[in-house]
């Protein structure tokens, strides 16, 4: 029934909550995010996307081994503005989430804003990742947000209630420090120039 509702013509008029989301009877491999109450279907990621995601997870995960912050790859539910099941209308699945406040972790995912989020950009998600998701991450208080694509890394640091963005060309030798994880440097040497 949920799948029929998600594909119905009334989708734009429907505001979904976490309570609805939990009841969706999705087929294996089907994934959705809910942003400001609106459901967005997620397609399977590309090979490039998964290579980058795996490389970032190895680097960040290795740095965090034995430390209090924890890193989670998608699919992992993040309820950005956690209140309760009936009112939560933002359930996202960032490609990488780093959570340092263990109180935010529950059996169903993260309840509140992660400290650090990475989205690996696909053509199908580019507009959403640079637009509505970036705005919701900022509003929720995600301290650092990276958007990684084949040609560049967009690094956003929360200063006050606005993101300050710096753009770094994806080239051999690019290294970036994660501001919210002192001492964590991500090396992009294996990623630059990949076209798969």
C-alpha cells in the first residue's frame, strides 16, 4: 500500500512522517528519504559512487577506530530534527554520517544532526544534495558537510547558522582535513581522475 501511495498523483499533497516511513512495506533494494515531509525515491548508486564511498569509509573509519565518534555508511537513517515518530518529517540517508554524541544513536539510526556528513554526488541527486538537503543539514546544525564529485570537493563548515563553502579541485595530491575531527585528513589521490 505504501508503494502505491508513494507513486500516486497526490504525492505532492502528502506530508510523510517517521511513523509513516516505518510502516512502508518496501521491496528489497527500495530506498526513500523524507525531506520536509516529502518522499524521494533513491536509485541504485553508480560504480564510481561506491568506489569513492568505500575509500572514504576506510579512511574515516580507520581514523575513528578506538575513538568515541562513530561512522556509518548508507543506508543508515538520520532523523535530522528528532522529536517523535508522529512529527518527524526529515529522514535522510547520507552516504557517510559521523556521530560523536552517543546519546543520538538508537537501534533505528541517528536521532538528531550528525557532526559530519558526506554526500557522494550522482547526476540524479545533484540538485537535491546541493539544494534542499544542504539547507536541511544547515538548519539541523550539521557542523561539516562535504559534497564529493568527480571534479571537485565542496567543503561546508557551519559558522553561526550559515555554511562557509570552499571548493577544492579533485586532483592528484588533494588532501583535506575534517574540521570537526582534528587530526583526520582525507587523501583523494586514489579518487582523482577515476571515470568508472
